[in-house]
C-alpha cells in the first residue's frame, strides 16, 4: 500500500511532461504561460544562482562605516632612491561596494646610486623624488571572499580597486598626479582589517633637474601595507 | 509503526510538491535541441534556437502572441520554395476536376521531395498512390506566408481529395473545391464556415463526411481545440464506416499534443487498437499512450489508497482534541491517551547513534517511508492478454478497466519504443514506474538505471538532465524503501542544486541520513532547508525530523522547543487550511482565492505557505493551465470576424468553449479543494505527531531526572561534540559563521553533541567517517 | 588573526533555524569575538554540554571542491613581464606543464622565453647625468626549470555578489638553467614563486603568479670580470587547461 502512495510522488513528471510533445510545436499554447505564471513559488525553473546572491548575511559589512587607514609602504621601481612611505587615509563606505576617501602620504627617500659601467663611476646625484602626496579617490570593492589557511583559519577579505587624483609634492616642484590602486582587506574582526595594496602614481617629474633630459611622465609603483579601522556599527545586510 | 503514516503522508505530499513541479520547460529546450539536431531544415534550426533563446522571457513573448491571437507559424519545411507555386495553383480550382480516383485512398505526402508533384497530382485528380493507413504529415505545401498565419506543425495544409463522388453536381462540386483550396491557402476561417455550411445543406450530403473532417481540422488550425475535438469525436462516434475515421483517430494524438491537459484526449485515444502511425510519430505515440496508461493505473491504485489514507487520518484526528492533548503534554501528564492517533510505543527508527537503541545496524526498527516488502503477488499479471488482432484500421475498445490491465498495456507500449528514439529514455523511465507499480521493484530499478546510463552527459546518447534527475530521485526512493540508506543518500546527492527537486532531495536525504544514524548530515540538510532562502517552501515535516533527531540525541529541551515552534507555526497554517477546506465554499472559489493570494504577492507567512503549497501541486497547476488555455480560446474567438462569430459555427464554438470553461473551472476548484483537504489531514497528522514527540520528550526528561536521583551515571549523558575540521581531499571545509554562501547550501554538517553508548567512539556512533 | 568561531556558531542577530536551539541559549556571543573562548577553556567539554547541550555544536559547510587537480595535468601558456628592473622592462612568454599526483602537490616543468627587453627612461637619465650606462649583464633569453608546487590555501570570492569564483594559492620552487644563447652558456638557476589559480571551469583556470629567478652571472665588464646574482622577478598571467578535461569525485 505504501507503494502506491509513494508512487504518487513519482508521477509528477507525467503531469508536466505533456509539454514535451509540444516542444516542437512553436505555438507553446496556453499551458506554458500558465505554467510560468503558476510557477512553483518564486523560483520556478530558475537556477540557484539566479535566485540567491552569492553571499548573504556577510560576516563583515561596511555600509555606512568610516574606515581609517594608517599604512607604510615602499616604492618598487624607483631606480634612484629607496623610498619609504607613511600614509594615512579616511574613507566612507556608501555601501558594500563603494567608498570615497582621502589619503595623504609622506615620503622618506634615501638616494641609491645606480650601478654603472663605461666610465663615470657611481657618483651620487641629487635625483628628484616625491616628498608628499594627497589625493581623493573612489574605491570599488566588487569582490568579497574568504580564504582557508591549512583548513584551519578562515579569513574574509575584499578586493578593491581605487581610482583617484591629487597633488604630488616633489623635491623641486610639484605635479598633479593620477593614481590607481588595487588592494585587499583581510578582516581580522568586526572593526579591524589588514590592508595591502599596490599603487601606481602617474605624474610628471624632471628626474634630474640639474641636467637630465627634462620632464617625463613617471609611473611610480608602490606597495603599501597597513591596517584599517572601521568606525560605526556594522549594519546587517 | 503507524505513526509513520503521518510522516509518510507529509513526506509524500512535500515530495510530490517538489517533484511534481517538474518543469516542462527544460524538456522543451531539450527537445528543441534534439529537434535542431535531427533536421536538415535551417529554418527549423533557427526556430529551435530562437525558442531556446526565448526561454527565459517566454512568458512575455507568449503573452504577445496570445494578445494578437496568432497561432505560431509551423516550422517551414525545407521545400518551402517549391510549395509556393502549389499554393498559387490551388487558388484556382482545377478546371477538369477529378477523373475518378480510387475512393478512400489517402495520398501520402510524407515524401517531401515529391510533395509538389504529388500535390499537382491530387489537384489535377491524377492517380493517387495508395497509402495504407499512412498519415499525411508530409511536408506538404505549407506556404508560410510571412509567418503570420499559421498552420500546425504536422499537417501542412494537405488536401486529400476524393472527388469521385462529386462529379455530378458541378456547382456544389466547385464550391467544395473552393473550400478545400481555402484550407490549402490557410484561410481557415472562411473554410470552416463553408464546411459548416455544407453540413447543413442536403445538397452536399455526399461530402458531409469530408466536410466534417475538414471542419474539425480547420477548427484545430484556428486554435479551437475543444471544438475541434468535439468534431473529431463525432466522426469517431460514427464508427469505422466513416471515411475519415482512421485519420480522426490520428488527429486525437495531435490534438493531445496541444492540450494543456492531454489526458482526456489520450483517454479517448487509448481506446483504439491497431492504430498505425507513421514512423516519425510512432515512438511518441507509444510513449504518450503508455504514459496515459500509467496515469490510469496509478489513478486506480493511488486514488484508492489516498482515499483510504485520508479516511484513516480523518478518523484518527476526529475526536482528538488538540487543545486537551497539548494541555496534557504541558502538564507533563504521561497518561494522556494518544490511542486515538494510533500507534503505540514511539519509535522513530532512528539510527544507531542512540545510546539506548544499540540496534544492529542492518536491522531497522521502523520505516518512516516504509514500502514494506515488495508487493509480490499483489497484482498478478499472468500472461499478457493477446493483442486484438484486427487486420486493419483502428478498432475502438474500452480503455483498461483496472490497474493490472493498464499496467500490462502500458508496458507493452513502452517496450515498443525503439532505443534510438528520442522518447526512449522517457519510455524507460515510464517503464520503471510501471514496473514499480506492478511491484517488480528490481525491474524498476533496472529501468531507471538504464535511464541514468542513456542520459549520462558523458557518452550518453542523449541529454535530458531533468529526466535523469528524476530517475535518480526514483532510485533514491526505492533504495530508501529497502532501507539501503547509503545508496539512497548517494542518489539523492546526484540531484543538481539548480533543480526544483533539490530541496525535496535534501529533505528526503535528511531522512536517509537520520535513519542511518548520521545526525550530523541530517541536521546539516535541515539547516539548508530552513535557511532564509527557502523559508516559504512547504516542508512542515522537516521540523519534526529535526525535533526527533534532537530527541534521539537526548537533547530534550531543544527537541521541545522545536516541537513547540512547529506546533505554533503550523497550527496557524492548519487553521487556515481548515477554513478553506471547511468553508463549504465551492472548489472554484477556493481556487480563485488562491489565485488572488498569489497575484497579491502577500508577505504574510501563512498565506505564502498556502500559496506555495497549492501552486506546487501539479494537478492544480495543470488545471490552471487548462483553464488558461480555454480562456485563450475564448479570446481568440472574440477576435474572429463578425461573420464567424455570428454564424452557426461561431455559436457552436462559443458554446463548446463555454461548456469547457465551466467544466474546467469546476475541475480546477475540485482539484484545489481536494488538495487542501488532503493537506489538512496530513498536517493534522503531523501536529498530532508533534504532540507525541513532546510527550515522549517529557517522559524521557522525567526518567532522566529520576535516573540521576537514583544515581545512574550513564543514561542520557551527552557526549560533547568533537570539532572536526579535517575533510578528505575532495572537499573543502568552511566553518559556518552565520554567513550564507550559495555554494555551501546543501553541504552543511554539524558537529553535534549527543548521547552515545558508552565507549563508542564518535565516528562509529554516527560520525561522517572522515 | 580571525578567531575561531565562538562556541555558538550562529550570530545572535541572525538565528539560523537549524542552530536555533543553540541560539536560544548560547548564541549571545558574536562569532567575531573571542570572549567566550578563554572562559570556556576553564570548563571541561562535558561540563559545558551539561550546562548547555548546544555549547559545542559547530556547523560547517563541506562542499565538494569545484576543481580537482589530482591525477591531472595542467598545461598553462603564460605571458610575463619583469617587476624589479628599473632600467629595462623584460617581456617573456612561456608556459608550464604540471602533473598533480596529489590534489595539493604537483611537479612540473616550465620555460620562459624572454623575447624583449625594453629600455626605460631611467637609462636615459643615467646616461644624461652620469655619461655612462648602467652595467648590463647579458640579458638572459630563456629560463628552463623543473619545479614543485604546493597548494596550501584555498578560497573563494564573490564577484558582484553574483558569481562565486573558487581559487587556490600555491607556492612553487625549482631549479634549472638560464641562458642567453649567444655565449652558449647555461647558468644554473633557481626560482621560487607564489601564485593563485582562479577556477573558471572544470577544465580551465586563470593563473596569476610572481616568480623570482635567480642565477649567477659572470661577465667581463670593462675587462674586469664581475659576477653577480641576478634576479628577475616576473609577474605572470596564464590560462590553465586541465587534462583530462573532466574529473570524477570518488566519494
């Protein structure tokens, strides 16, 4: 007897199945539409991905919060100096994906002589270099993820891209600077994160004011490591 | 064991809900794919593609179509250019009609290469070649003019003429000719009016049979399926002496393909024996018919059993006072008499993790979904009855009178579906169902495994993930029935996350896990099921499963909380259903109300559940579809010309639609009411069960306390969960921290503190074996 | 770093149904704090569950890995550029072929052909300022290496809250040779790198990698023999193809 009750469940396909036969019939007639209207609750025929966002009830939320970011950095491809950067910034998160921020930084540079051949020797010259910079930027975090370390520790992170513009003060003069950065926050708890980013600053500089070939557009790549403090309440999604 | 019935009923309903919602769309797409693969016609391929692309917004485009009242253009045959002159020719009646041709011969136009020649032959009254029983699907001269006006897909406006008898009366002859050419010109409205006229005019007596037939066809092409069916039935009622008798049988098949609910048409079709369909349609015909026979067999049995079940539940809950029971439970009285609910000792047949249980793993104490032993001998099929051996032409008989007969016939048809047919997998699935119904479970399993094999995306002959999945689901259930829970769980695991059956599979799998003592996974599945995304799905029983697991884990307080939550929530739902079912309202009204609730998009939890419940029922869905289809026909009628509407034919059509409307509305209502009635009692059963759980919890708690007082050390001591973060190489481990990742749904497990027999290590006592 | 989830894995604000009992009694602790951990340590587990049966319940997700590498080959054509040379920008194409005897370990070969070395502004600056050129060791043309791979980290991220992309992070180290072809010398070289692999499909992944090649170069510069450890830090991007293209889970 169980058998037959059970069987009631099996028969499901039969009921809807008639549409199979109509498949090659361009006129899908009334039933298809009705079926669609009547769709099983709200997810009839839709994939899980179409119905459900990737992540809900995020462990870490940013919306409406203010992020304070002290950081230190170093330049990666400055041929004539070793640069150390001290950085501070504030950003406001409009929602989980977008933030606007300001940032300022101070550069401490020590000259590093190039290794040369063909005469000349390795004299130390006073090459131009940045002293400070300030910028306004828009930060976009399209990626929210988590990573599992040795199947033990789980970290949540986001990945952001920021685009901004500002001013860079050089040893000699200054220049308008555009900047683009890509970085990540690794959330340590609900108000603190580790922040790393790779930043390219684009500005005009005469590398050797004393007699070089003149002003050139510079691409200065820096790597920054810092903390991010989040103020304000984490709002549930 | 009888308390199982509650679970079972609930489970089956829930399962049916998920299961029956099986979407035809995927199959459509699948077919479209197949179709495009099988045809050489670029047009057809293009159409198939379009259809696929339209998939997601089908509703929209279809609405558009409905609004304009168009039927859709048929797939243009490859011979389209060749067809054009034919249409032109057809406009002018042949000057020299018909040298006497052999009467009753049907031209087989199925050879598309020659269709033009054949057509000319017909039109010029040339010798038609005999085509014994052949149906004229042939890609005839469908001139798809701009794709606006439509023929059907299988009847390309062929004109089968039998002019012989018309020679004498030339005026009538010419008029009839003209009507026929209207058909081939796809002026179906005018043609229909003409043919209807002929039927009333004695001067046309000779062509009445043909006019009847052409009228039915033209109505079909106009989209008035009900009326068309009526007309074809008239021909069938006239018996084999009617010249178009044989063809009309075949038309039943084609009408069935267009009907939102094909069953009534198939029922008619199933009465015929010896129907010989053209090769292209033979397999589909066999499949459809066996499907119908299965439905019949199933109805014979399931209806009866459902009714019994309902009656039993009714009886059980009758006079069972929930309030009193609840009070009794609250007050901790162990003396409340549950006998009204049937069943004695509470045994949920849980796994072996239970300390008190200590059962041998293989021996299971009760079946929540108990198929019992295979019902051997329940139905004796004996030797198959000899086929009706009528030499030629379809013969009308009664349909199968009982399940046994229906199954036998169904299996016969199914076995005739050829392995290279695109209906093979479906037929095999059906074979599984029929075998299962017959009690031949092993044969059923074999058939379903064949489905899985044939549809294997790698190396399989065809792709139909939906069907494959249903085979998996069926396999899972059968194995569950045989208490092979590991296998059942394995099969449930094959159900894709995107499937509508996924939640059902999760839920049923949680039973499997529970029964094999794997509480961790069972509870994990329930976590998914109870996540905010699926809150409104109707799986009432899942709360009970959870409560039972907590009970078996000796976590009585929580078990009680869950039970209380369940009772709270579902008492409201039950009362609502009760109101609906007991309101004495007609079924139609209930149906309307549900429809309204749905369109209202209510946020109310109870309402949402009810709507979800109702709409997930395939029968309700089908009846809704049927209604919509009939309503569309009405719209279609109102868009016809004044002349048509006011004509006798128009009136008749209107009547026929109206009649169908009333009948179908009633049916839809009835189906809805029944569904709710069934659900009501199932739910009452579940609530009764919940109370019993509560009572058991109270009893166990008391015993526990008493034991402690006596100084028993063991008893229900809860063994702390040991966190296990190590997973095998094929899995990832993510602790759940309140955050839902879509890809993690359905993969949750719990490290769960529970009572265990002394000395049994964690893993052995229900761990996941990692 | 991030603390292990507190005993009740369900955050108080959002009781998850299955963990509801846990929530009721114990989940007042936020998952992201450790406050209960030290306190709990004082209690034996048995005492804890005695007090609250849900205290030690943990919910975890155990999804199947979206991409299994074990017993498969990964073929990756790659393009790279140098990161650490202020005077020249080196461009390379190459690729790796890795076999994974285990899902977390692989062994592979790799080749990088440096097809272009573009002079950067800094060279001009140095020339103009110092009337000299930076010392140029003969630029290598090719690295060939045999490497081992270790994949200790996995993760996933949500892109636009729509797609979920799985990734893993690997470390690699190996040895081989560097050559400039012209002088016919093959200099022994070692390399080490880290990278990440984003799963796109069963059979395809996007790979980002940073690899540092070290080799000892000895050359005559102004008649003086100089030798120096050269290191080329290359940023690489590649598209991986797995063979066989499909895999089966065995569990």
